[in-house]
């Protein structure tokens, strides 16, 4: 449902930012209610048109996830992480279409569980290249190597596994330089995705109101 991304500041100080999914909108025309197929399928609940729900907070109206769909997503994620770690990649919500999108390495057994847990909600199941577990290994390896990349003058600004299973996303000031260097170290088949990112700049320290005047 979420993508955890480490934002790397000066001195390798790490901060956590929670990013809600957004890796492209799966196309329409997927096969409905046929678990275990490669190429994507959706539950029978997707055949029912649903009206997006909204909530107003502080005078601002924004989309929200229906409670039943949110509960279904929680059960799917729990099953994916605990029982189908060799298949589960991630999950996100499409609030406009009132559906969940599950990414997994094709698995008939996991698909059967998704179909059962979904009940009458809409769940779209998409293929993934890598599982969340395998990407976590790569994420942690690169995280451990951050001091090395700092010495190599390779600026890594952010680091996070994509919830669609496509790879570990590396935000860097110079994507071409980072790609060349990291793939030389980790191998050309390492599941790494390089994106441009601005360097982290520390906020200026505020002037103290009780500081003594200059020269005192």
C-alpha cells in the first residue's frame, strides 16, 4: 500500500517519508475473476461501478478509501507478507475507481487467497518482477554501502523499494553517474531504478531572540 523511502541528508542522516503509491495506472480490459493468470486479472467485484467516496476536512474535500476496501487491503497485505512472501510485492489504492491494486510475482495460491479475501470489493491483480522481500535485501545492501558511495562522490539522495516490484528506486543528483557506478558494483541485473533528485539542503538555523548583541 505504501512505499517507504529514505531521504538522505547531510552526514548520512536518514529520514523516513511515507509515499502513497503512484507507479502508473493499470490499463483497462484485464481478465476478470481468473486467478493464477499471468498478465493481470481482477475480482468479480470490479464488474460493479462504484462512486468514489470523499471526506471534507478543514473546508477541503478530498477522496477517501471506503472502510470495507481498506480492511480488505489490510488482510491481503498481511497474507502477502506472512504467507506469500515469495510472491507479494506491494499494494496501493485507486480511490478514483474505488479499487485496490495488488502487485505480485504470479502465484495461483496467493491469487486464490486474494479472490476469497476480496469478497465483493474490486481488486486488480498485476504481475511484478520482484517481491517485496527480495527488494528489501537490495535496499538494505545499498543502505549499508552509503558511506562507500559518499567516498566515491556518488550522491544518493533517497532510497526506497517500489511497491509495484519493479525495483529499488534511487534518487540521485546525477542518475547516469550513479547508474554506471552502482551497476558496476552490483551487477547489470541488479533491480535498481535511477531517478533525478535535488540534493538535500539543511534549513538555516534561526537567529535566537535572546542572543547577546555582537561584541558583548
